[in-house]
C-alpha cells in the first residue's frame, strides 16, 4: 500500500484547551477515501528522559505519585521540555540534575519514542548518562521524589518481568542494559 492511500489531511483545527503541559485541539481530517473524521489531539512540547548509570553499573530511578493512576510509580528521571524546540539532550541534563543531583561526563542517545501516537504528538528523547558526579538535587516545587538505586541489570530484569508500567522507563532500561551488555 502506498503512503498516499493511508495519509489523512487536516482540514480544520479548533482549540479546546490551552494548558501548562499540553494543548487539546479538535481536528477535522479528510480520509484517504475522501470521507471526513474528527480527531482529538493533545499537543505536547516534548520531553527527555535519562538512564543514569554509575561506575558500579547501578542506575537511579525516581519514585513519585502519579495522580492519573492514583499510584506511586518508579521511573527513570524525566521531564517535559521547557519550551518548544528545546534541545532534548539539554533537557535530559537538566532533569538528571534536578531529580538526582547528578551531572554526567558521557551521554548516549538511546532512542526517540512517541508515547501514544493515536492522540498526542509527544516525543521523548531517551538518553543514557555515564561518568556520574554527585551534586544537589533541585526538584520542581510541586515535585516530590524518592531516589532508588539498583543494579541496571536488575532494573532491566524487572522491566522484562513487567514490574514497571511506564513505557519510557521500560524502553530506557532495556536499551541501556543492551548497550552496556555488548
């Protein structure tokens, strides 16, 4: 099948909500067969996430309460871009420092992932940070975190066993473990 036989064309956009983290719009699209359909789209500036790995092969995760799920989740350090077009590596460095207090000498881009392409354009750059140096944390004023240290191999095994539910965390841990296991 050719791309043209799959592509939808946006006919109109209506702003429904403008927020701090995302905007919600209603799009009318022309379907490949000529028909029309409505799409609800959450526009997001993007985000960056990091798998920090120390000299002993341990990684650092953050536990935090996530209100949409009413649960405390364990995740790799991450955060949204501060502005549209911000360099994802710069954002990853900032989030690592804010959430763990670490800076790093070596950065490896693991992947870019789309979080849920059926309704949002959020793109998350995932990095691995090595050569960690301790420093002061500086979390956002509404951010309450607990730092968890564990061997990267153990964290990756937990991801494979379904013990983490956050997609960026699962992807980041598995890719970092594979990268370092080569």
